[in-house]
C-alpha cells in the first residue's frame, strides 16, 4: 500500500515554493493536502483573498495532489490524528519564528503515530508574505472587498473595526499588526464615521456633510486600502435617498451601511437625553430597510439597523421590539447603542436578542462602556466591535501639542517629540519612496 503523505497549507497564493513541496510530497507517496479553512486562518492571519472553495478548486487540480481535505484548525495535529499519515511534509522555515510551536506539536504527534516529519529546504526569494504585501500595494476590486465582511463574520468570533476618516488613517488600519500569544492581531476593517468625517472637515455632526462630499472622503480611503468598510449612514435620509445611497455604496465596494432609527435634526447619540432624540415609527423604519434591500444588487451588501432606544431613554424591551421588527423587514444585523458606562443595558439586550435570533450579527460600539474586553463582549453575543472615533480623537491632542510647542519655543525642534519622522510617513504611503 502506498505511503500517505500529509501537507497542510493555506493555498491562497501558489508560488514556486509551494509547487516544490507538492512535487517532493508526491514523490514520497499519496499526497493528502489539508487545506486550512477560512475559520482556521482568520484568527492567526489575514483572511485569504480567495474563499475555501476557490482555493480547493486550484489545489486539487495541481499535478501531484491526490486529495484535498479541510483542515479546520490552525494546528496540524487534529488532522494528523484523524488521517494517520505515514509522513508530514513542510518547509524548513518553521524551525524558528511563529510556527515553531506548531512544529514541536507536529513532531510529538508523529512520534505517537510512528510517522515521519519531512522538512524541505525553504525556497529562497519567494514567500506568501512578500506576495501578500505586493497584492496589498496593487489593491483590490470592489467585488472582493464587498464580500469580505460576511466572510469575516462567518469565520471569526469577533470582527474588529476601527474608524478611518482619511486615507492616512486608513493606511494605519490596513498595515498595523501585533503578534500575541494567541496569534496575529490586526483590525479587520474600517468604519467610515459621519462624526469623524464631519469633525475632520470642521463641521458639526448633524448630517451637514452631504453624501457626495462624504463619498470623496470614502474614495480617499478606498484608493489606498483593501480591507472592508462599514459606512455610517446616519438616519439614511428619506427612503428615496436611502435607495440611492445603497446602490452607490455597493457599487463602490463598501460592505455594509448602518442606519439609525431616529428622525428630525440629527444629534449625536452620546448626548443621550440631554438633547431631543426622536425615534422613527417602527413601520416607517422597516419600510426604509426593505426598500434598501430591494435596491441592492448583490447578496453580499449588508444593511444593519442601529437601535437608538437606550439613547433616547427607552427600555431594553423597546429596543428588542424594534430589533425583531427590523430583522423581519430584512436587516442583515443590528447595532445597539448606549451611553451608559456600565454596559449592563447592552449586555441585557444582547443576551435576550440572542435567545430569539441565533445567527443575526450584533454590532457594538463600546465608546462609553470601554472597560469590557472584546472577549467579554463576544460572550454577550457580539459579532462586530467598532472603535468609532479613536484615531481622530488621538490625532487632535497630538496636533495641538505640536502647535503649542512651536508657539512657545519659536522653532520646531521641541515639536519633534510629538511627530513621527518624515521618512516614516513617506514609507507608510505606497509609492512614497
């Protein structure tokens, strides 16, 4: 009987190094490829450009591959124990770095199974990481970006979204990564906030900036990033206007729009009951959601209903009644908002909403109840966490301090401590070198 050789891989980018390992594996027996699923990858690396089925179609048609099976976990060990191969093959680049622990676990598992670990010399000069960076520089297409949010929700416990109000802030979100004990942490996408977009233009957050102007800011972000974008649609405007908004955002590759169930002159929700906050009639808001769903062309675009009951001083029961109606009207998710610091009203809503709606995404914006961790919010049933205004809020004090320093010292030397080196900002922007 021919030996069974296992090869675990992502298969998102097939380069000469991958082909070499496949050839070497096929020489040694029947090559079984364990193709990592999106969910296996999502908490450790950036979500693949291609879906699992697309990647599977490519890999199973490469000469030398006998069979492709899903690898549902980042660790190779569960599949090794399931399929009991005679050998596993891998590039020797995992002898150090972030995959070293996985290597140690594989050696232990294969020792238990009486199998062999084959390490192939790493193909110099080409790797998936370098090619991924090259793809980022090239950019993405509206269709690919549009569908990314749903894939993230399906494959990650928590989707982490950060506010972007300019191309520069978008680049920070695009590139910032941090390796922690449980894998690679990064922001999964961007929030196009009406508050920070308005504030960056020196305008009040009262829907004073029209859609056409906001789309220009959005274009600045779209042109230099690849991650999915959620658009803050405020109240959505008139029903006829909202239909136009949906079509425009979808055409540009935006993944979702969030609209709030308020009427009248907009006042920021964090003012709470200190200002007048009028809620829309449930039937009217449901009609707006339904019209938006009818207007969209693809299944991927999402319309998320933002519930303002707690902001306006109403009960959790009122929010739940509205949420149920909005979901029945076609909303792809709900966002519940509150200005309390305890977050207990949010927790109560999430717990009770989950009893009725097991799979409808919940979006939280923990600006005021920010002592709760992402893991804890996930435990309440949240799917998406939006950090809604932090980059703009962080930039303002830094700019003020730099300006004060120049006024005080009548030169800019002392302001350097508040500023990033000009070389660093040039290197941040693609093509700036």
